């Protein structure tokens, strides 16, 4: 399981990487096989979405593809989410797509492509992102910044965490270090790890900086802002409570879930979101 943690580049809140490392440290493959339950919904057929609105769930860790690990973690995977999004886009019955999000982010593979696809699709359908819980962080923010609007519950506490990182474990000592992209100086400030050679750190930072630059460029494009604005106000990897994120231009509105649903004229109980893709 260590190769999964240390082999990826992460766009994720650092504290979730730490808890993920601890959770998977002693998990055996047999246990994963026994407990994998297909937790992310597959596309469910519906005759007609309510008033043309489809809700897509983005909760928990974000990973590239479905696997034993993603099912064990209850992760959102981009292969499933992307398929749901494409199906909703292809349906004449769907006029609005809402990403319902509560995610610390995850790995970065596939995130740039989905963000670009959502941004392109804005000319054809209305696309919204609603922060339903406490988090819209890192790669989850990268994806959802492409929506027309980002709406958050007033009680959300972790919006942002712009930047990427890699986890390095030294062979002999077993010491773990978080290597951050240069523009994410406030990311992973509190972690139980550190020391690393200067040369390796420099090489890793070059890779992370390249991804970080694309991250910032995509958010600037998606939000209709300059890259300078993103760099100045989006916190260099810091996270913000919802009203701070609103002031900085990271999101567009604050609303409760009931107020948000009421805006569509929907009366049915949608407190438990199910994936609806026609």
C-alpha cells in the first residue's frame, strides 16, 4: 500500500494524506478484497431528471480510476464521474448539471482533463458546483472551478488548498517528507514529517511546480480571473472558511442546501443525493 501513497502526485489536503497513510499502513490485500463494496455509484438510469437537473456526487477522496483501494476508501473516481458527466451532457432532458461536493481532493491524474471538459461544456449547459459539506479542496477545487458558479454552505471550513505535493520516504531511515510545489508555501505546514536531500527536493519541486502552474492557469481561466489574482488571493495552498473564500473570489454564493434546491423549484426530498444520469 505504501507504493500507492508515495507513487502519486497529490492535490489534496495534507491531513488527509496523513490519515490515509495511517489507515492503509497495515491493510492487507485480502482485507481490501473482502471489504471493497463498489461504494461510488455507477450511473443510474432515470426516465427524466427533476426539472432537467442532474446531481453528480463528488465526495471523499478523488482518485483516477476505480480499484480495490478506491472502493475500500469510498472514493470518487474520475473514470466514473467523467462517464456520468458525459452522459448528462449528451442527454436532451438535462439542462443543468450540479456537482455536489464534499472532498479534500486526491490524486491529480485526470483532473486537468475533466476540468477542461467541464469548462468547454459551459457553452451548452448550465453547470454548478455546490459545497454540501465542509470541503472543496485542492484537486476537487481544480475540477469545480470550471463550473459557471460555485455555491457553498455557510458552514464550509476548507475551501482552497491550491497546489500539489508528493510524499517521499527515505529508504534507510524510513523518514517521510512532504515535497510541495513552490507556489504552495502554505500547504502541509503542519505535518509530522520532514528532512530530505536538497538535490532530490529540487528535482521534485520542478515537477510539482509545472503541475502547480497548470493548476493556477486552469483556475484563472475557469473563474474568469487573471493568474496574478489567483496567486495573490487564493492563498498559496492555504484553506479558507466559506465567507473568506467568497471575499477572495474563490466561490460565488453562500446558500443553505434548502435554499439552493428551492431555486430550482424542487419540492421532493433530495437531502440524500443519488446520482441521476439519463
